[in-house]
């Protein structure tokens, strides 16, 4: 299965990617996670990317396309993958199309997590992540068992610097301008599947599971 998870920040892509990984054994490829790890490790790419991430803007296409291409050459994603947070521009979508065509592969579906912007702001402001293992929590809908402590590894929970209100606003503008056009792009290719990402996580997970089970059948 080769799929893309599309949607605004806070739509639930990361949360559902972890569940899909468990339920269907598809490896999650998150450009956001790769970029954050490069920033943490102060690599050359990380140093270049940092200013864009902190400003709520997109990291330049050539950098992101490069890291995705390199990642997709690895063995664990040879037969199936789930892209989370990529593509985010038409340029990236076209580059991905060319790469897959060159490798004789095709996408099976693009899951579009549809959610309104009030809900996105509410989710992002209450999101916390483990600084150690990157597990994600939500103070309202998915709180940790013990306040401030990761259930999985005992690490400290922090707020992502780009989940601050002023950066959230910019990220949503960036999404509207640069990423939303991908909905139409994939719709025109007959690949888009809309998932209403409102209501409980369990309800959304059920919708996702039902669709992917059909895809796998
Ligand atoms: P995310 O964790 O997916 O919300 O990504 C966090 C930040 O990483 C974004 O706000 C961007 O600055 C950067 N980023 C992640 N994926 C991409 C992408 N496909 N293209 C450009 N920038 C990206």
C-alpha cells in the first residue's frame, strides 16, 4: 500500500499514521519528524530548515524532495509507505509523481483529513510531544496518564515551538496558500479520499480503517 496523508496541521495525520502503522504495517514517513530530528542534531540541512519551521513557513522544495527521495530508497519502504506531511506543494507532488513513475510505482490513495480551522487551532494549542520519543498527546482529547510525563518512555512532554499561537496562524496561512491546491490535484487524478476528521479519535480511526481495509482487499 502506498498512500499519502494530506490535511492542515492539526488534522490528525500524525495520530492516525501511528495507528495505521500498527493496524496495517505500513511504514510512516513524516517529513516533519525528519526535519525536527535534523534540527535537533544540528545537521547542515537542519540548520537551513530551522528558520522556516520556526516561522511557520515551508522548507524549500529542493531540500524536502531530496530527503524524501533518499528515504524512499531504503528497504523498509520498498513495497509500501505512508507519507505524512509530504507533499505540501504542487512542485513536491509533481516531483513525487516523477520519482514513482521512474521507479515503476504508483500511489494507491490520498487520505484527506478534513477539519475546520477552529478545531485545528484548538488541537494545536493543546498538543504536547515527548521530547525524547516524539509521542504526541493532546491535553484535552488524549492526555498522558501523568501530567507532563510520556506514557511510553517517561520523557518530558513539551510544546512544539511552532505550536505557539503566532506560528499556528502562519502555518494555517501557509497551508491555505501552498498545500490546499493539492486537494484538487489529487481529486482530479481520482486518488483523493476524504475523511471527516471531526469527533472522537476513535470515530475517525474507524473511518480510516474501513477505507484502508477496502483498499487492501
Ligand atoms: P509537521 O510536523 O508536518 O507539521 O511539519 C513541521 C514543519 O516542518 C512545517 O511547518 C514545515 O516548516 C516543515 N515541513 C514539514 N514537511 C514539509 C514539506 N513537505 N515541505 C516543506 N516543509 C515541510
